[in-house]
C-alpha cells in the first residue's frame, strides 16, 4: 500500500513539474512539493490541536512539570509531521539513497532537531538585530534559509546515495 501511495504522489508531482521544468530540477521540485505539503499540514494541525485538543491550556505532564499550550501543541504536531516528512523524503524525494532505513531515520532526526534549533536561533537573532522588520517577514526569511539548508543536508547527508560520492 505504501508503494501505491508513493506512486500516486510521484505521479501528481510529475504531472505538475513540466510547468516548472525550465527553472526547477525534478528532485528539487519533489522536495518543494513534499516539504511544502508537510509544512502546510503542520500549520493546520497546529491550529486544530491548539484550539480543539489542547484547548489553549497548559498540559500537566507529571509532578510539577507542565508544558505550555504552544509547546505541547508543537510536540503533538511533530508526532504527525516528523514521520510523514521522513517517509516522503525517503520514498518520494530521495528514493535512490543507499543508506539503511534506520541510518536515514537517525540522520533525519538529528537534522530535524538541528533545524528546530537553527530556526529558534535565527528567529531570536532577527528579533534582536532587525527589530524594524515585522515578525512575519522575518519568519518567512527564517523558513526560507532553513528550507534551503535542509534540502542540501538531506541530499548530501541524510539520504546520501552512492552516486553522491565525490571521486
């Protein structure tokens, strides 16, 4: 079933790619489509989880430890978008990877954690260095930088293939 879903996603992406072929290579287009779709899903899930599941309340975890509503919602959202992003990257964007699945998953987890930290630090930096730039505009730039670095990290490190080796 997973292969049928993969084939459906690939066929949809390949249907739309000819309009952008002149500017965007197929693998990059697949990355943009899968990553963009997963990002939009994550944004929508965050809203639904925050409003309807967490109901904007902090979550008591154990003893005196609680998570704020936003952090709890972030973790819930990651429970969906992390595995989905990994599967899309592994089966749709970088199927030629020669690494074992568990190695890919470990590297994907490490790189995802790194990009979360990078996004946080860039957001803090822009808040400090460019207070005159609106938060949404700065966030667009942070997301763009993170996405570009993420693509090359996944291509070169997380889902490396034998064809990627330098002679």
